[in-house]
């Protein structure tokens, strides 16, 4: 089953995603990205992950206006699935605070944040964050994601995750990637299952979502599931 999944992912992506360094189209990358994302092996930079319809790269200060726009227009759509954010979250000040936290967590090796952009237009579509990275005997992390309302249901998140997972297992040397979602988030459940995640159980009152402690379904995928 997993071997078929890997073959399908490769076919869907029209070949292995290209990892590029600085690019005129994407405006280059800040030094913190190149240093912070050198988890394992050392001395290499991830650059971007490029697919036929989307590409991934680290958040940057130049993304502020696009991030504010997509988060504002998708506020009602995203609210049931996310924590309560500070009142000034969707403001330039809030974005700068968020960006500073992204950078600190990445530099400390705790997380790897990515934004998802449309390949043809460079429009910001959504984001993926690998958080709670544990090294040593764990080599694991937890993935979360969001997509702007008008871009949801079009396959962009699947393509982005299908590029990112093998990269995290390979370049970042992770052994296990976990995900949690609300039991009634059927779209997210379908995405995880399509990507090869296995349902492992239910965690009671696992995360505080929209002001309430909510039960979550737990999923995970292993490096060996991707033939690495």
C-alpha cells in the first residue's frame, strides 16, 4: 500500500521536487533560513521546494501584506480549527511578532515553518509548520497546516505536503512525523490518509481550539513508509 502511495506521489508531482537555492523570482532567502534549516546533515541549505503548482519556502518580512490579506479574508473559515490568537495578530505588528517567533524556534531547532505559494503567480496560499521537533532517540516532529479559504479543496495542500514529507525524512533526518486533527475535520483526515498517515488513537482534550479544549485524532507517518 505504501509503495503504491510513494509511486503515486512521485507521479502526481511529475518527478522529484526540485530544491533550489537563491532565486530571482522568489527574491532570495535570508541567512537565518539557510542556517536555521541546517538540521541534518550540517552544512547544507534547503532553499525552496518547487513543485508544478506550488512551492515552499520560509516566511519572510516581505510576505507581510500577503499574509495579512489571506488571513483576514479567511478568518471565519479558519477560526473553528485554530487556537485563539491575540487581538492584534492580523496586523503588521502581529506578523512581525509571529515572524520573530518563527525565526527563534527555527534557529533553536524546535520548528520548521514554511509558506505555500502558487508557482505561476507567487501568491501566498497557506502554510505548514513542523513543530515540537524532538531529536536524540525520537527524531520526530508534529506537523500542522492551514490554507486560505479560496484556495482550499484544490489540491494545493496535498502537493505541498507530498513534497515536504520526503524532504523532512531525508534532508532533516526525521524518523516519524505526527499530526492531530479534530474528529469532525473530515477534509484534514482525508488529506492525512491520502498522504499515508496512519490513525493511532484519540487524545482527550489535546489542544485548546477556538477557546475550548478539544479531543483530537492522532496520526503518524514513518520514514520507512516513504521507502527511506
